C-alpha cells in the first residue's frame, strides 16, 4: 500500500494498520458510476501496472463545476 495514512483517513481501518480491500474499491467504483462520475485508471508508464484511480465529474452536484478526485 503506497499511502496507508491516506487510506486510514478516508476508509478507516479493519486491523489498525490501514487497509483498502477489493470490496471497498468495487463499492467506490460502483458509487462513482451511479453518480455519473467518470473513473479513469492511473498506470505506471514503465510497466503499465495500475497504481490508482482518478474520478472526474463534469459538473459536480454542489457547485456545477468540474471536479477531480482520487479513488
């Protein structure tokens, strides 16, 4: 896990260390889809390994302006 402090802040912990499970990821992807956000994979150039997700919302519900977030 590249940033356990961030995961602990956003997801809490299951074991006191900071975990982000496949089930949590699938939940977050599903919620993004339901709310109309686009999810884009972020890959390392060298080996094409997936390192994260970016969420893009053309018009956020709150202020109707574009929004970027990490997933």
